[in-house]
C-alpha cells in the first residue's frame, strides 16, 4: 500500500493512494499518520477495505501532499554510507556508523519549496532511501530488524555545507528549515520489494547528478536499525535517512550547488519521486 498525509479544504488527514492517481481519505479510520502506524495491525483491514471501495476518493493531483509523517518523534540520519560518496569526499570508510539528527522543523512536504538559507552559496542535495519505523523496539537484532519497519519513502537530506563543516558535528548544517523533505507517500514494507536493490537518483534542472543503487549501502537498513536500537528505543513514526550515493554538488569540480530558481528531483525505483523548487529565504 501507499499511504500519504494530505490536505485539501479540511484538516490534514491520512489517505491511501490507489493507482498513483487517486487518494482515498482515511480520516474515519485514524486521525493522523502516527495513529495509523501505531495501530496498523488492527487498522490494516479497514484501510484495505477503503482502498477497494474508494468511497470519497479524490483526484491525487487536486490535493496537497504533506510529509507522510508531518512531525516524527525522531529523525535520524547516517553519514558516509555509500562507497562512491566516501571516495568523492576523500575520507576513509568508517569503521562505525556515523549518526546525526535533523530537527522536526526541517520536515518538508514532497513537493514544497526548499528554502535556501540567507546568504548561503553552499546548499546541497542528497537523495536518500528513508525508513519509517512501525514497531517499537530496543536492542533489536539485525535478523529481526525488518519486522520493525513500517515502510519506505524517498528523501532529500538537504545540507548547508558551510555550517556542516564548521564543527565535527553535522546537525546544524543538516538542520535548516525545509531541509528534510520526504515522501511522496509511505510504501508499506510488504509492497516495497527488496529495498537493498533499488535504483536511486537525483536530478537538478533535469541534469542527473546522482545515479546509484541501494545495493551499494555500506551499512544495510538492518545494520542501521540494530545499531540505533542499542542506544535508543525506536518508536512508530520515527524516520531514518539511510545515506546518499556519490554525485553531491560539493564534490563536483567546480562545485554545483542549489540556488534559488532551481528544481531538484529525487526518485527511487518503486517508491516514487519528490520534487522541489528552490527559493530564497
């Protein structure tokens, strides 16, 4: 299934996307996506019925899609997780997973504008597979990690490189408002196929900048969940950005960064695409 959060003339509510052209409201099933994820085992049959009957169905193009989880409890992101991206940075392959966080205020809709911070000349794109946690857990074994995933999205870990490089901590450079777009919906885990074998791409104004496959992740999704859960309890609705492949703007010669007026599109095979226009703060 493909589950989205949308708004038309009413308050935001969850919906199920059918044929990628129609969305069926689920406000009578659950008030929001967090409730839908947390209660999925009990609510899943009602969602399946709604998708089949299509009562109240709306044209997907006539509604505004928001981030599928508008305010996640946690947004966690791993750095240096594709070999080609490590090579272009000139850094060594990390022996341990490198983690940072993005704040809830960075969350952005799949088609909403990305705001280039005031005075920034080094705002960059990073297409990423995004994981949405569905089952609460701590000390999750790698072999059990898949059972804790609700679904997957396309994400863009927008990064302001000057702020990122000011200190060894990445959070400020990764935390500007609007710099965590993801969506366009959550493809549930049972419908996503092998998430370690998906084509992943980023285009800027139609120019392909990143073109890789999730099979090249150094630390798999299961590795990431196992590692994070050693430290913290993962909860339904938590979001994980799983790393970006090579081709980022800062590594190009000369650098090719995002500027107002540009359009950046991120896509992953089977999961859809997100697209944003860059605007000035």
